[in-house]
C-alpha cells in the first residue's frame, strides 16, 4: 500500500496513460498524488538577460499547461499536488522523491526504437537509480497482435 505517489509528466500520450494509472493507484490506496513536470532552460552563449527571462516565462507557462492537462485526467476525489522543477529530468525526479517522501514513482513508457519499445531513457535511468518502486505505465497497443504461424 502506497501513501504518496509521484507521477512525472511531459505531455506525451504515454504520460497521459501514466497519470490515469497513478490516479487509479492513489484512489485504491487512499494515497496522495503529486504530479511533477520538469522544465530545462538551456543557456545560449551571448543570450541577453531579457531573452533568457522571456524563455523562462514561456517554459513556466508550458509547464503549468502540462500540469493542468494532467489534472483534468485525475478524479476529484484523489488528493493531488502539482510541482514544477527545473534542470535535469532524472535529478529533479529524484530530488522530489526525497523532498516529498514519495513511495512510488509512475512514469509513462517512451520507446523510441525496437529495443526500447517499452522503456525510454528516463524510465531506464529511474529503474537504475530510484530509491522507491517504479511503475512504467505502458498503454495497451491498438495495433493487432502478430499472428503466430500455424
């Protein structure tokens, strides 16, 4: 039984499915759910301070929109918090796990190739370094299953 569940979102369909799975687990366990998104500001050499501030404000707006989209997927009876973190995705997730005393991390699968069809780089990194259980939520495929030879 979990008490505090963290789900990280990036706006992808895989993360949308992960939010649903995290909300379902939180409801089942009576746990609090925290939705986290991570923004990363890349500094370009010679970038004026005014441009950096504008980019940061745009990233904050995008992050809040991602959180609002995730909140729309969560039933009203599930207690939920939202967080925006800055920097490296893996480091931000690990820091939030410690700070929020979360006992489950939920991520969407983000395959990019044949070998990583179920797991993206953040998921793989979290499986290696996360101090709590990690649930990789993989949405059911809508493609027909391959037929076995008779």
